[in-house]
């Protein structure tokens, strides 16, 4: 894990972030006056790709799912056509 002093970290922040984002470095330590002060690490990765259909096949939608729409709308004070 490389250690950068504050001035070098400020001057090369984009490069340091690229290094942790790409996985070239697991973490980078930023030091102040030779003492470790902060740790630069990547955020947990977000799921990639489409999420549509993630629950496909896990449950069945009943045929009468819209049967109570008017009643629910009335509970919220809305008129259902």
C-alpha cells in the first residue's frame, strides 16, 4: 500500500482515484507530516447491468391483482375512473 504526502496527493488526486477504482491499488494512505492521516479506498461496487426481471420466476402475480384498485384509491381520497 503506497503512502503519499498531502501535497503529492492533492497534485495527483485523479491518478490516485484511478488507481483504486481500477484495482491497481487496494488502498492508498495519505500522510501528513509523515504520519498516516487518511486512507483512500474504492467504494463498494454497484451492481452492473440491467436489474429488470431480477425477481422473474420467484412469485406469481394473481389474475385479480387490479381488483381492489378502486377501494385502495378511495382510501387515499382519489377517484378511480
